[in-house]
C-alpha cells in the first residue's frame, strides 16, 4: 500500500468564504467530523506510518469550497435516536461529556460522504444486512438523515462509542457568517479502513487516503487546499508520526473548545488560538496563533514570548 492514494491534482482554486471574510454571523450549528486512520507502508521521505481519509469539498460548498477536509457535517435531530453503545472488551467509556449524538453524526456523515460505515455488531441484534445493500442505504441516508437509524437496526449494528476517540473541538470564530461547533473524533479500526471509498458526487468530489506529511507537502506545493483547522490537525498528526503514538495521545488531548479570534495585521491574517495572550476568552501569557500569509501559506507561531499588540 502507498501512503498517498488521493488522485493527482493540479492547482485548486483558493477557498472563498473563509473565516476572515465573514461579516454577518448567523446562529451556530453543531457539527462533527471523523479523522479515520489506517496503517500504511512508509515511503521515502515520509515519517508517517499511517494515512487519513480525506474528502474534497465541492466548489458549490458555502463553507471552505474546494478544500480537502475530514469527512463530517452538521448534526441532525435523528442522530440522538441512533443505536450507540459503550460495549467494548478492551475500552471503557471516554471521560468526556461530549454527547453520543456527536459521535453518531460523525459516523453518519462519513458514511454519506465516503461510503465507509464505521459501525460494529450490536450485542443484542438478530438481523444482519447484506453488504451489497449498503449502497442503496447510503442513498437513503443522504436523502434523509433519519434513515441512518433504520440502517443500523436493519444491519444489526451500533455506533461503537469507545472506538471513536475525542480528538479536538473547534468553534468557528464570531466574525464568520457560517458558524459551527465541531467535535472531531479519531478512529483507527482495520475493518473500517478496509472498506472501499467513493465520494458522494454532491457535497464531495474526491475522496482518498493520504498521509499527514503528504497532505501538508501538497498544500505547500499549492495542489491541495486546507482549511486552517484541518492544517493544524494534520501538523499535530505528522509530528506524532506513528499511529500507535496517535492512539496513545488520545486520552491526554486538550478538548477545550478552540474558538479563534481573527485579527488582520501587517504580516497577514492572525488566527489567535487558546492560550495566546490576546485571546479574549482563553487568555494565556505567550503566543499561540496561526498566521495566514496567503491561501497556501500558513505559519503556526507558538512560544512563551508575549506577542506585540495587534
């Protein structure tokens, strides 16, 4: 297996409707995303022994069009009624107060956008759905989120919460028109990663596996566009390098909501993160921010030195 299985791409149009362009904020919506990982054989110059599943948003998307992101989307009311359980022979319930419906949303959206069903046999289920029928069910779920619960019942599966590790929590800045309170989950289950992937030809136009290092390299080469939160998460994954290290890091993740403050400065747009001295809510004493010099050039500045006034 190669670490990068995304189709080759030329220059993508820069994202529009970005965080720093919004003027009239609307009501915030709950959302979830899934960072699905699988082990791969390393390649020369790539430190990562794993790849992540990513999709490219359609040009018509109102939030980060043309960007490569982790599968995910807005929570729907029926997500709270989908079968989910904590049963696992090796993993206990996570010590975090995220609602089960957030994990269900991440799984449902991943199924809609990629065709991968991240579920496990429900202990009390009697029914089993033939794999051949999943494509039909996918179309039904895309048309109506309430159908996902019916799919789980028909297939005799549940959303296995212990396998969906809370990884990050990002909230769209107040300056942006379209705002989302997004829970990011991470998973690395071989049966899920082995499923075939296919984009939905609606919200997404490409789907594939790529190592964090290769995704970032393609971003620097301006052939793959990334939203700032996706870029930040990929850099964290790249630094860990090994999938085992990623899984070991999950229990100690900082899961505070990260709602950046967007400030325009002489050297670019500053996305001020938690613990930066100029963050209005999670104020620290040093510097922690992403500087956007252009749509394909980001720099994460983190140090103990207090930033100058903006």
